[in-house]
């Protein structure tokens, strides 16, 4: 097995992250207080883009090797990038009355990013 992944596999992982994030946000919209479908979509796209950006940039054998069975350094680093990207998004979004819930959204989508990365790549 090659330790460098094709862009198509990275893009698929990013798309799965975005779709899983969107489904989670839609399903838990009452809890997370994200009512705007546009904001749900944008948050999910940011999460997906973070995976595409990091996995493309960090697509090296050293970061893709699994020192722990089924978990590579990239699997662990990518969710951190998702957390940072969502934080950047939060810095530029309109402040609302439910900003505390956004930190929960950010944390949950970081876990989604981790799970998708471990499962799909």
C-alpha cells in the first residue's frame, strides 16, 4: 500500500466530512441552535475544506504511516486543522446569542473530522 494518497481519495474524505457534518448539524439543529440552512451548509463546507487543505498539504509518507494501528499522524493532525478553520470561521461570522453553542459545534465537528479520517483513509 502506498503511503501517499491520490487527490481523489483526499477529496472523497473531505466530501464525506462535509456531508457528515451537514447531516449532524441538520439533525441536531435545535440543540446547537443553528437554524439557518445557509449557515449549516457553510459550517459543513469549512469542515470539509479543512480536510481537503490539510490532507493535500500533508500528504507525505511520514505523516501517512500508521505508528499506532489504523491511526496515522495525519489522522490526528487533520482534526486540529478542522478546529482551527472553524475557529477562523467563527471569528468572522456575525455574533449571535448562541455563540456558546458554536463552541460545541466546533468540538463535535472536530470529532467528526477525526472519525472520517481514521475510517476513510
